[in-house]
């Protein structure tokens, strides 16, 4: 080994040793939870456990046919040109009547989100009557129709209603 290689090795070793010493003067502590913290955490975990319950089997509701095409020329879901057969209502109104567990929600802009009757009817009335809360059978939101200014409203539709709208739209294009 030549002296230059030996000097290089010494430099590398000293650099590694210096880098390993970085932060050695910074104090840190590790520890465990004391008994009281552990009991609180255990209590919180018990509260978070979900309650599993079986929901009764019910019959799905059939959708009511109405002229969804009237939505395409309307300025808002509540426009007088929209077919009344759609049973359009504000979402909060439906929730206050049928989904009591959602009532505590503070509905911001309550008159800006609407639903069709078909969107709210997912099971037969006999099945819904047996349910303590319609939230068990609420439909997931797949389709929303947005009405820009001045209305700035949203109408939630079923997949079938959206399919009918697309069919009408493409026939007129």
C-alpha cells in the first residue's frame, strides 16, 4: 500500500467517524405510557368498536317513470318547466322526514342540494316501514346534475334517470 492510499484511507475513516458523532450531544428520551394513559387509550378503543347489526332483507323499489328530459332545459331543479312527476325536493327535507340519525347535521346551503323521488326510494314502503331509519337503505351518490349561476344547485339522480338523460341528450345532438 502506498502512502497516498494510506492517507486516503485515514481521511475516509476519520470522515466516517466524524459523521457518526453528529447529534451525539442532543438529548432524547424514550418511554412508555403510564398506567393512567394506557387506561384512557384502552377506553377510547372500546368506544370506537363498531356495532354490527343485521339489516332485514327488503324488496327493492321500482323507479317511477317521469319526463327527465325537462331537466335539460331548466334553469334549476325547481324550475316550473321540470316535470312534477320527478318529485324533486331539497335533500335536507328528505333527511328530516326519513333519516333521523342524520338530523343533527348542520345543513349549509340547504336549498342547493336536491333529490328526485326515485333517488330517495330504494326499498318498498313495506320494507322502509319496518326499518327504524331510512339511512340503512340510502342510495350512494353516483350521478349529480349541476345547475350553474344563478341557481348554483345540484340535483342527485339515480343511474336510470341519468341514463335516460344521456339518451335524450344524444338524440338531440
